[in-house]
C-alpha cells in the first residue's frame, strides 16, 4: 500500500511475486528502504506516467555469473527486479549510479544518495545489485540476495506474541 501511494496516479505498480520464494537474511526495514528508493527513482524517471514492475523469483546459478567486476558465486538466490519504462540512464552515468552524490536528476531534485544507500544495504546482506538501462526505454535494477537455509538442527525461535493496544 505504501508503494502505491508513492507512485501517484500516473504510474501503475505491477507486482509479480513468486509464492515459493526462498528466505533471505536481511533487515526488513532496510529492504523496505531499498524498494522505496528504487520505486521513487523509477517514478521520477516517468514524468508522464507508465508502469513500474517489481518481480521476485528464485534463481539457481549452476556456475558463477560475471557482471562487470562482480562475480556472483554459484548457488541459490532470491532475485528482485524493479523495472520501469522511464527515460533511462545515460551511458556515461550508468557505471557511476551507485556512487555517493551521483544523480541523473536536475539540481534540487535529488541528493545522489539514494542509490548509494541501496547499494550499501544490498552489499551488507551479502547480495548484489546490477542495473541495465536504455535511454528512452527504461531501466531494470536487479537485486540478488543469497537464499538462506537454516543449519540442520537449528531451532527457529518462536515469534514474540503481538502486543495488543488498549483503547
């Protein structure tokens, strides 16, 4: 609901969520911040409206995957993609979008800290983030988080009881 409010009336938000998604180890609030940053950037890249798609799925890499200088080890991952139909990112800025204070927005519209924060959070979880973009066609941010498998015999701690608010 929060993401729908963020995108406004001109932008459609479409979710394609794998119902059998593997678990990951990450802070829920930080992941919410990551998604909010990516969705707000996608919205801002579509001033005339359009569609933002968020796609989640399991991904099994049978061999290491190379993207630029990054090497993603073989294994099981949860993939989250945020795809927009916006203006895209110019090729000269694409390699620097995760650096602090780099922005494609006009002066006064952004600090250039959103994507560097996203990058830091994703890296903190042991994950990876990649961007593909074509000017005038849109961008796709792909996040890969290592799937979490609890050690055999590890007990899952019980959830604390929810507190009820008294009227």
